[in-house]
C-alpha cells in the first residue's frame, strides 16, 4: 500500500489516520491476548476477530474437584484479567457435570457444587477482575438449553471415531491406554460442544486441553460452521514441587508456614539447571507476570539484594551459579506468600468464605476415607442366571386373575428374567408400565410389524400400559437415513401408521418421541445417562475383548459366565461392575458387529438406551433377544445403585431371514424378509423361494414364521390339502406332521402365504385409501427408503 500523500484531502487523510489507529489498537489488544498463551491457533484469525468485534467472547473453565493448587488459581486470575483488559467478555464454565462424570468427590453433585462456590470465592479474593466475567454452571446452562446442547453433543459424537475421541483423554488427566469409562467418551464430546454452545470466539485453556479444542475446530470445518474458535493454550505448570512427595503441591489456601515448608524444604531445585526446574517455572509464569519483577534478598557477601525484571537475567544468573538455589527459594516463598495473603485474610474475616472453607475441608476429609464409585461384586443373578433359576419369591400364590395375566405376558418372551419377579409385579401392580421401542430407519419387516402388534395387544389385554419409545435421536446416532432427523421423523410416523392399520389396540399405548421427551426433561435424563456411563469401564484402553471370545454362544447362557474365557478378564470383571467391553458388545443392539469400528456415538447409544428404561419408569422391558444385553446392563445398574425394583426383561424371539444361512432378516436384502408394504405377489414369490428343508424343523424359517407370527395372531394354521383341510392349533402338531412327511413343503408354504396376506391386506388397503397414509407413503418413497421395484409405487 502506498504511503499517504501530504497533499491528500483532509477527509481522506483523517480516514487513513483512523484506520492506522484502529490497526494499532487491534495489534495492542492482540499482543495482550497472545501473551496469555504458550501457543495461539491462529494468529491471523485472532487479529481478524479483534478488528471486527469489540468484545469477543472467551471461554475458560474448571472442574471443581478438591483443593485449588496455586498454578490453577493464579494463572487463571492473571489470564482472565489480561483478557478483560483487552476487551474480552470471559465466560468461565464451572464444569460440575464434568466433575460428576470424572467421578470427582465420589460423583456427589452437592459436594461438587460446594467446591465450585469455594473456587469462585478464591478467584475473587485473589484479585480476579469480575467486571466482564460471567461464571456459568454447566448443569444449569445445559438444563436451560438442552434442546440446543444435546443435539450438538450427539452430532459431534456421530462424526468422531472412538479412537479419535480417546486421543483427547489427557484433558481429564488420563492417557489413551488407561482404563476408561463410557463417561469419558461422553465427557470429550461435551467439552468439544461447550465453546460452540457458549458461542465463544476464543478458547483459553491449558496445553493439556488443546486436543479437544482442535476437535472443536475440526467440527467447525466439517460442518462448515463459521467463526471457528481461536485457541489460546497456556503453559502447564508442575503442580507438585517435589518429584517424590505428592504432598508438596502448593494450594491457594495454604498458610505461610506451609508454603515455606513446601518451597524451602521440599521443592526440587537442582543447582545451575534451568530446564525442568519447578521453582524457576513458578518465577517465570507466576511471579514475574504478577509483580513485573522478582526481588532476591541476600547478604552482601552473597551478592546483596537484586531485583530482576526479566526471566532471561534470572536464568543466566542461576546457570552461572550467581543465584543460589536457597536464595531463589527464599525469594519465591516470600513472593508467593505476598500473593496468597489476601486470600487467607478473606477466608479468616468473611463469614461466608469461612463457612465455605469449613465445608470444603470436611467433605475432602470424608472423600479421602471413602472409595469413589465403589464397584460391586457381580450379583449372584449375573453369575448363575437362567430362565428357571430359583428365587426367593418362589412359591408365590397368585389369584386366578393374576395367573391369567402372567400367562399372557409371559407368552410374549422367549426368555423372561425373572419369572417370579413378574408374578410378584402383576400381583402388586394392576397397571405395570411396559417399555417397548423402535428406531425409525427405513422399511418395516413383518416381524417388526406383526410381532409388535401381537405383543402390544397381549400386554394391554393383561392390563399393562405400554410406552413405545420412538428412538429418533438413536437413529440419528446410528446414522440412519444419513442422520437426517426430519427424514427419521417421517419414517417414525409411517411406522405408527402401519401398526394402527395392522390392528394395534391403542387404548393403553403411548407413542413417545425420544427427542421431545429428552428435551423436555433433560435435567432428569442426562444425569442418569452420565451416571450409567461413569459406572461402565473400558478395559485396557482401546482394546476390545471381542478377539478373546467365541463368535457364537447360546442365547440362554448367561452373558458374564459365557465371556469369562481368560484369567485376565476374570480378574478384571471382579474389579468392575460392568465393562465398556459389555457396552461395546451392546453395539449389536444397533445392528453393528463386535469387530466393527465404532463411533463415539455408538458407545453412548447403549448408555442412553439403558437410561430410557428408568426415565420412562418401566417395570417391564419388552424387546428382542438382540436387545437383551443392554437390558441386562439396566438390571446390573440397579444392583450397583442398590435399586430394588429392577426391570423385568421379556426378550422375544428374533426371526431368521428367509434364505438359507441367514440368521436374521436384513432390510438391505429385500429377498430375506417379508415387508409390511409387500403386495400379494411379492409375498407369494418370497415364500415360494424361501428355504424350507424337507422334514426338518430346526432352522426352518417357514416354520418359524408359522410359530411366531401366524399361530399367535390367529391361534391356528389352516392347511389346504388334497384330502381336505387340516387345522392346527399347536406348533407341536405342525412340527410332528412336517417331520413325518404328512405335511409337505408345498402345502406348508401355501398355508403360510395365505395367512401372511390376510395379515397384510388391511395395511395395504389403508395406505391406498387413507389420505394421511398415502401422503406419508409418498414422502417415504421420495426419501428412497424402498427399492424401485416395490409394487406399492407402480
């Protein structure tokens, strides 16, 4: 740019001068802000921000977790004061929910809150300028705007692999190889969301937090979100003055004698060595910035008093042995005591502060005496559970009415855990709550459609109130329909329409959208998710135990006993209440294999599904065998928190695919299953080609369709044969005739085709005649949930 001309018009000259002044002011503010950080990402973005915004928002925070060490206290005060002097508005995030997830103070939120107030009191007493500073409790802010916060957290979780999240573990003081909990995964995703949620322009945290701040910038790039936060990462001081003595950390409430003892007698201070010398680091990063000088007092024979104004001179004198370690320590002790004296005075003279300090001292003493989140031994139920396991409730006498209800409800599940608990529940509670659910994700196969209608109608006929959880947020976590929530909601409405058309009795049924229920009561839901997450650990860091397990195990075999295939895992399982290996295996509830690479969201998914059961106050969980593991997680959680009323698990049978070798139906393979929108010709063709081995009952999908769909729906199967019709009312008779050859494959398939088409015809008619249903179907068609060959669209 050309230099301004002396002959330039006055208006042009004044404009150029104004721009120059603005540029100088921006540079001045930029230098102040940059002095806070050991590293700034990125300088140009910071200058551009300051040029455009007079009062940028800066995000800082802390996790209330015990006593405040001096590096945490004084450096934050200095950094915040610099930022506010440069025009920033500082939002200090009091991460109480994060301390809860990190099991600080035993995960007791009341204690964490007290410590948070104590920290605030220290900051103010030690000289933090509060004019442009706002302290925000994470629990309060998230509860108030949960509808904004949690979708952001989940989107971050969906977009990041577990491996990438684990690289951020140092933010909690853990390494990637440490034993981690599911809560640690949630913690990272939440901390990544925090600066974006608070609309921060700058993130001012320690170097140990840089990985998660970079994750936030990566997220902004991926989502094309403007205004990536500038990252200021300040130097991390050693918190302990002695390498061998863990009691040598200096705290903000230490008295003068204690500071002197820790510095003069215990502090590591090797002669003539600057690098790695904690005493010199304290001088460089605390004393000089605080006083702008460092004064060493000593006898004339040792060089006399000397005042240093920069660290280079101190380092030079120390390396040349002109400054002795003891003289350095004496000067450092005096300076630190001068800084801390106002804090001591405040906590001695201010009644509120005095009371806070007393509470904190007492609760920290209690915390030292107790273990944090003490793991429970595996319950006897988990060690030796079977469908017919003996129970203390054995011999319970039921009325005739209760027995009828019990038989109806029990008929739903291939497995019931526990039967005696179910009898007891039905005897004591006339209208138990049953939890069922589904993830809107595309086409609905006939097992999902017809079996749910049959099961729900049985439950309501037995007096149950059924809450059907429309897991739209879960479908988003599982990246169904591209994670597009609007599309997921359309499919959810389409599913509801099918069930109503298929004959579901809705008198005692409530359809509940997960996103709406969680958003409206997030203050109850998310602490529950976090508590479940923090109690479930990920052994050996990133390793999965899938490789140590047989690929297949009997479904009725208790999970824990089936996985105890190594001494190492046996030892580990006794120490943990439940492992995230268990949570990893719960990835199968999302249709994922054990060996598939999981995203962070897929680790959170089982914790959330486990929480759903308690959130909805369910007495009974009615889901497929593929969901059994997460339901067992819920029962084990009850053991861990000493909750008496554990949910009863009814796990219904999972129908196989129609073709040979298919263990389950597949939405991606249309020939493997009958779908609720299939026309008569499609049903005829699929059943005609279905695997149906001659005289073989086990592993015969046609017979399974008869057993689990036709008989429960009609209470009979009518077979048209050459010598006349035959009506079967029990599966045992059908199986006997088929094994003997009296019932042929052809006749079985004809009877099955006819029965299935009778079931599906009301659904077909509804979607052809009902305007709302037709509109829904058209929306689903546009979303390409179905193959082009689907006859409904011809």
